[in-house]
C-alpha cells in the first residue's frame, strides 16, 4: 500500500507537501509484465512553451494508438494536456517531460516539471475561465497524485483504467 498519494480527492499529498484533503491508501502500482514486450514505457521531453501542449497531445495519441481500444484515449489525452498546461503556466525550468507507463490494470501518465512545489486545487466558481484543470484530472482519472523527485522536481501523475483483454500487443510506433 502507498500513502504518498491521494486518489480521487480534491487534495494532493506527496513527501514534504501539504495535504489539503485526506490521504487514502491505494494499492502499489505495478508495471504490467504481460505487455512489457509490446508496450511498457514511453517518454518525451518538451520545451516549457505553449506549443508543447499540442505537441504532447500528438505524441500521446501516437504512442497510445496500439492500445487505444483498451483505454479511454480521450481522457488520457485531455488529462495529460491539463497537466502539461499547468506545468507551462505555473512552473519554472526550460523543459517538461511526459512519461507513459503501462500497469497491470491502468495506464500511468506523469508530467515532470522543474518545480518542487505541489499544485493546489483552487476554489473555482461557475464562470471562472481558469482553475479547473486539477478538478478535471480528479474527476476523470482513476486516481492521481504528486511525487517529489530528485533535483527539486516533481511528477504530477494520473492513472486511467485499462481493459486488459482489449490490449493490442503490437509494438507502438516511434513518435519520431
């Protein structure tokens, strides 16, 4: 069991971060050994610039194409885009990294940025233009959280369910 994360809550907790919601115990996440040959991990660096959100969506769509029938592709792309936009708007550093890892029953997608500061879910009211990104992640993902990393970075991540019997075991195409 893991206590470093929040799952489906309006708060996040990571080592050294402030918890603004309760922490639930969530089963440890394990990479899927059955699909390791076909697809287990992909990542790509992007400049911390507005154009990177669209580039990230293209990267994700291409990398996840072989397993598109087994996941909610629209949710995976939308939630990644929300996290990438947050990293672009609210962090420092020249680059962000998007990491995709296949698990036993879920797809784990993380956005690594150059700030150690945990994001906060801010109050949002109907009519507000911004402030909805983490609420969308909270509502549409199986669970999500933040992990502190070395070099004063963090990874904001989420998981979407995988329907294992629908996995296409064809290897993913290289994004470049």
